């Protein structure tokens, strides 16, 4: 089969022939139709220090996908060949206290598809049946291919009650933009999204009914005054990984405000804890999705009017993957979808 492989411990990815994965009794084999390029894939392509210490070489990469079941393991029940599916990208052990308590997303023993174990940038990917998510007819393959990052957005956005609340999102990358759409769908009052990249702010305004703010040009205080928000934001979603953005968020939260942090800073950062203590802020770290609960809510919201389609800005055949990675790296894109069939 054709696959995008991290073939060498150096920058790049290589489109190569690979053996098809062999499935065990509890696995399914999925014929991949469309995949999304993630920021994680950019790190793997560029071979930064995180990638160099995390990714086994050689390995097929990629974790955002939609496709069709082509083979079922002998013990798999309740799924069928031909079914359109996506899947949870974290493969967990079921032995930990968290997993046995049903909190799968808190299981410490986790392997990422396309990060620690072979991935979905391939004609076929092997996935445990436990991880498979059947797709309803109204969710087509390209939307199916971006459900993994939409799940990050949904998990983060729904961490705190948003109904009637004023929400600040820092970082208008694909996940921040989708979180803005989710906050709007969930019933927030004002949704303000910040960035320093005009392309991304403009895209945010096209995807969701939000107030985009370029914090390199405009002061957030003047925005909150214009919106008539006397005390600041009730809920903050940090989706940039920028320490400056986080500190700005802390400055503009209400006393007792709640912050969910998805963005990953590139290293240790300085935080004014005194301000967080006296403001009595709640801060919650977010990793991945709340697994099947997030998938359920995400599919339900897409079936009931949540529309994130416009966050997909580029589509191309997998043979053009290098162009796709270049576009993602430029920052002047939303999601880039690679087509395998
Ligand atoms: P992205 O890199 O595409 O977007 C980040 C955006 O933040 C960019 O548009 C950038 O211009 C903007 N930004 C930079 N400085 C800023 C500032 N001072 N104020 C406001 N915005 C600023 O990332 P993405 O794919 O949308 O993902 C969002 C973040 O979430 C990233 O940090 C990513 O690493 C992280 N992430 C975390 C998880 C998790 O499980 N915790 C999963 C996926 C992604
Ligand atoms: Zn991803």
C-alpha cells in the first residue's frame, strides 16, 4: 500500500510502498479516503526535538482520517465491512484505575496512532474496534477527516458552562476557530477570538459568528469596553500555546473566571501566579478528547446545525503532500485535507 512514512530521522516525509497492516482479532482494517494534516504532523515532518524523542523511525504517520471498514477481526461484533468510519486516535490500556473507572481519557497508558504506533496517512490503517466511530450519512469524508481536531475544540469548549457567558479564545488556528463555532452553537453571548495573523482572523470570521481581534494592533481592553463587558470574560479557551496570549487572558478574565488550556507552549513559561490566586481563577489542562463522550457530542452538534466546513481551506491529492505541508506551515490556511482515493 501507499503510505506517508517518517522513513529517516531527519526533516521530511516520504510517500512509499509499505506492507498492509495485519489485524488481530479485536482490530478492524480501514480503507482510508481522506486525512487531515495536523500541527503534530508538522512537528514530525520538521523533526523538532519533541518529534526526535517521540517518533519511532521508520513509521507511517497521521491520525486524522475518515474511511471505510474493509476487514473485521474475528472477535469484532457490531461493526460491518463497508461502514464509513473515523476513530479515536488514542489507543489506551484498560488496566489503569482511570480506565477501569470509565475515565478513558485520563488513562495514563496511551499510545497515539501516527505518533507512537502506525498511523492513518496510508491506504489502510489498523485500529482497535474499541476506537472505531461510525459516521452518520450527513457527515461526509472530508468532515470525517477533521473530527479529531474538532474533538479537541469540543472537549476544550465544553469544559465549562458557556450558556450566556462571554468567551475569550486565544489563537485562531483551526482548533481555536472550531472552538469559537462550538461556543457560539452552545449559546455563549460574546465570543472573542484573538490572533496576530490576519489570514486566520479573517477565516475565523467566515467560519463562526465571532469577534476577531488582532492583538498586535488592537488592545483587548478596548474590545471588552466596546462590547459593554464591565468585568471581563467568564470563560477562556487558550488555543495558541503562546505565553503572551495566556497572560493577556488572565488579565481579561472576571474574578472567578474559568480557563481551559489546550495550547502547548514550546517550553516552560513565566506566569504571574499572584494574579491567578487573587483572581481565584480555575485552570484546567486539556489533552485530547473526553473520548467517546466528546465524539458523541461532536456528532450530535454537527447533526443539529454546527457548521465548521469552511475551516477546510485546501484539498489535494496525497501526491501533493509537500505542498500541503508548506501551506500549513505558512500559517495562511485552515485545515488541509489530503485525498487518498
Ligand atoms: P496553530 O498553531 O495552527 O494555531 C495557533 C494560533 O495561535 C496561530 O494562528 C498563531 O498565529 C496564534 N498565536 C500566536 N501568538 C498569539 C498571541 N500572542 N495571541 C493570540 N494568538 C496567537 O494550532 P492548532 O492546530 O489550532 O492548535 C492549537 C494549539 O493546541 C497548539 O498549541 C497545539 O499544539 C495545541 N494542541 C493541543 C492538543 C492537546 O491535546 N492538548 C491537541 C491538539 C493541539
Ligand atoms: Zn491532530
